[in-house]
């Protein structure tokens, strides 16, 4: 193996600690803690684990956590009514509805009901528009975490060729926007892309977010490339990413592992976004380079 293994767990711990320091400053200045409300609908086992981790991380960073658990048969109007209450609650700076929602609920309608200035997941179309046009908004946590790992490893990304594999609203599209803003030359590949290997051959940066276990082969990776694996696939061999780790690690310059790569950054960036939301809502300045 030649690649440096990018330690997302360590980077996330550093970010969470910094958020904690700034949250303590915010509480001292305003007399209240930044608050994050998390809504979980139904019994999805993985979602329950993520929601518990978010609650614990929120409290550990000195913020207030408000957890709302609703049954899987919750009516759309009841879920929307809860979002309305959280929008109006001054103690709540950030609102997150854990995805996926149970069948029968319209996730788009729920996400669009969240006040864009409390949308710490960055999924509201207003925040997607702000990102696309270079305005200050909230950036989805997973691509934000990927960008932080890339900058930590590579510094200035300007002029680099990046291939994002996947075009979801949650990862692929915002990732491409962030890399474009960082002056990369960006290709977005997806399930219909012809000859992916050809596109990857020139890629200094690869972000894989296709949701298919071991999909990206090391043979396709440019020697020395930085490979960010967003995939979390449960297989008979355990948890694996979208990149075939063993073959890619022998060619890449750096690579994120699964687990312990991008995943931990998702929750750390959620805390970061909540801290930013609290400052904006309270009209308290937060230096652009503070975090
Ligand atoms: N409202 C949201 N829903 C979902 C999001 C999101 O950002 N907002 N992302 C994913 C789930 N997710 C957080 O919600 C998440 C996924 C994975 C991890 C993580 O740390 N993974 C570990 C492995 C953990 C395991 O064993 O399963 C890792 O990669 O090291 C954190 C958060 C979908 N829904
Ligand atoms: Mg896709």
C-alpha cells in the first residue's frame, strides 16, 4: 500500500473540539447554548444510531439537543406541524429531519417547510440555490466534510481535475458546486456515464458517492490521486465503501477509509453548521476563518 490514509475520525474530533470552544463563547455572550433539533420518524435501525450519535455529539460540544421521535405511521400534516413549531422556537437554531423518511411521507415537502436559516443540513432549495450562486447559506454536511478533508491534505485545490461520481442532491451536486467554487475543473459522473475509467484517468481528486460497494477499481485511479469515499455499504464482508480500498490504496496518494473517513466528518460538520446558524440568528459575529 502506498497511499496515506486520511483519518476522518481524527479530523472530526479536532473540528468538534473547535466547535465546542466557540459554542462556549457563544453561550457566554448570549446567555444561551446553540440548539439543534433532530427529528426521527420510524424505526430504521441505522437512522436511530445516527440520531443517537448526533444527540451525544451535540451535548458533548456544549449545545442543546432536542430530539423528536415519531412513529412510522405519522401523518404528513403532523410532521409538518412539528417543523412549524421548531421553526418558531427561539431555542432552536438548527433543524434536521433524519433521512430516509418512511414510505408514504413526502420528504421534499418536509425539507421545504424548514426555515432555510435553520436548515443546518443544507437540503432546502434556498440553500442549494445559495450554494450554486456563491451566496452564504448552509452546505450539506457530507460534501462539506469531504471538502475539509481535501483541503487539509492538498491545500489549495485551484486548477486540479476532480471527478465526482454520483449526482444526488445530498452529496454529488453540492460536492461538484463546492469543488467548482474552489476552482477545480469538475466532471460529474453517474450511472449512465460512458467509460468512467477514461474520466478518472485524469482526475487528481475522486469523490465516490454512488452507493455501490467496491464500484471504483484501483486500475482506474490516476497514480497519486486523492480519493474520497463517501459510500457506506453493508456487505457480507462488513462495511465497505464505493471504492475498492485495497486496489485503490496501492495507486492513490491519499484515500479515506470506510469506516473512519467521511462518515465522522458528517456529524462534526452538522455541529459546525449549527454553531454558524446560532451566530447568524443571534446577530453575533463569527470570523470567516474561525472554523
Ligand atoms: N438528515 C440527514 N439524513 C441523512 C444524512 C444527513 O447528513 N442528514 N446522512 C446520512 C446518514 N448520516 C447522518 O445522518 C451518517 C452516516 C454515516 C455516519 C458515520 O459516521 N459512519 C461511520 C460508520 C458507521 C456505521 O457503522 O454505520 C463511518 O463512516 O465511519 C455518520 C452520519 C443519511 N441520512
Ligand atoms: Mg447517483
